[in-house]
C-alpha cells in the first residue's frame, strides 16, 4: 500500500534494536481516517474469501482490526495478555515471546468467542519474527477454527517471520514489507 | 442509548465485586457494527462542540474511541499503561488505581501527541469510581490541552465517579448509566 509506505517514510523513526516507531499514526496516536483506508485495503486484498471473524492481540492490533472489521462487517476478538479477573471460564492460551519488550507473556482468548464454525482472518499492526501470529494460530487450532489468512500493516521482512509463515502455506499479506532499515533509510519490498 | 441498555441486559453478566462482564461485544469480542453505532451517538451528543482529538486509555477504551473518531474524523491518542521501550522522549503521566484489577499503574502519554492547541474529548468503555478519567484529566492539564468533555459507554452510577466529575462542572455523558445491579437485575438511570 503505497500511501502507508509514504507515511512510514515521512513519520516513522528507526530506534536502536531495529524498532520502527510509528507512534504518530499507528500505535500511540491513531490516525483514524488513515486506519479506515488501511481497513478498506485489507478488505480488498481478501475479497472473495469467506471471513466471519477477525482475531488480533492487545493492544496495538486492535485499531487496525476494528478498521478492517468495520469494512467487512464482522466482529473482532482480541487476545488478552495474561488472564485478568474479568476473564472467567475456560480459555485458549499460547505463550509468546515479545521481541520489542524482551519478555514472555501468555495470550488468552475465552472459549466463548472462538469455535469450529469460525473462519478467521488474523490481523496485527506489526509482523517481525512472527511469534505473536504463531501464538494466535495456535489458539485458532485449539478452538477448531479455520485460519483464512494473516494481514499485518507493517512487516519487517528482514526478520523472517512472514516468509516462514508463507513457507508453511499460510496466506500472509502485509500492507508494507520492509526489507531493510537503518536510521537513514528504509527499503520496501516490491509488491 | 436504548440499544446499549438492551444489549447489556441481553448479553451482560454480573460477576462478584460489582463487575459487569460485557466481553461479548465491548471488551474482548467487539461487535464492531454496534460500536460504530455507539460512535455515531457520541458524535451526536457532542455535536456543535469543537473537538480535534480523542484521548482514551489502553486497552478496552481504544475500540469505542476509534468508533467515535471515525465519525468525527479526528485522531485518537491512547494513554499507555506503564512506559515501554517503544515510548521514547518526554511524557505526561498519572498514577491510577484500578478497581477491576485491584492494582496501581502509571498512565503515560508522549508529549509529542498532546499540546496547548488540543480540544479533547475523553472516551472510555467504563466509568466507575472515575480514577482512570481523573488520571487522563491530569494528563490534559500537564499538556495544557482543553478538556471538552467525557463520554463513556457504561457508567456504574452507584460507584459515584461520574457524578463527582459532574459536580466539578465537567460535561460527562454516558451512553448507559447503571444505578444498581445484582446477579438478577440491572436498573438504568433515566436519561
């Protein structure tokens, strides 16, 4: 998505440790009109596919998941990090290592909201080494739901997670794929 | 908002400790079409007021904030709980006690995304004792931004936070106000 690549170039900053900061529009301040455009683009990329639910993970996946769901008219389920007092009953869960924060956490989804009849698109803001997405795929497996595909706003292609999922036959589409980045330049993969 | 009251009655469950579980549509699974309707209603309630930004707090305030922002065509800023490696530079912050989780946390907003020219509507999913909202108001004060008003989806009127803010002259509107609840009944305040 050309407009997203341009926005990353104009507003993004590269921090040490291959962290791309896009807090001005994607994960601290949210440019909601632009998010809705991204939602439309995801809807277009997966048009013709039967999807009745979107799965994402808190926190920063929620915004783009809602933008896409508003266009597809399907509900969003977001995995919670660690179990809270508000999440009673049976849950599906997966252990995930966070590259950005350098810690491990448990992603949890209530069994009430995913089941055998669900045909699910996984959405997240970032795809780097793919650990969060793999956790969500494991949760879909526990629920007996069908994985339709994966769509992320920004894929860090050089960290390999997206290509490793594609090699397993999973339909992974990203709105922008970064092949390399430094504090002076960002190179996108041609799509 | 009558449709919200009906949805709370049909899908909500009251857990011990005056916790209202609305995970089927508001804070675990998200009924996005219904959220967009709530966003339109908030936009209607504050029509004629000059608002150029929405402030909320992660996680479950984000969904309804986006729904409203999509209608108002303004950006959302969400306060983060505790500071992460991804949030560099100067921040505004407030210490908040969570009633639901029984712990204290720090809400943080980067100084890049709030300033003197901002006219801000605060949005959240729940308003109980009002501690989270007071933290966000403190952050607006630090930024020199103007507080236009506060809108929450569900106010637990019996916990007093909303009325205490109103007594300070703050324009607080909630889509549904619960005056009392037990595991067998929920009574709404007439609006």
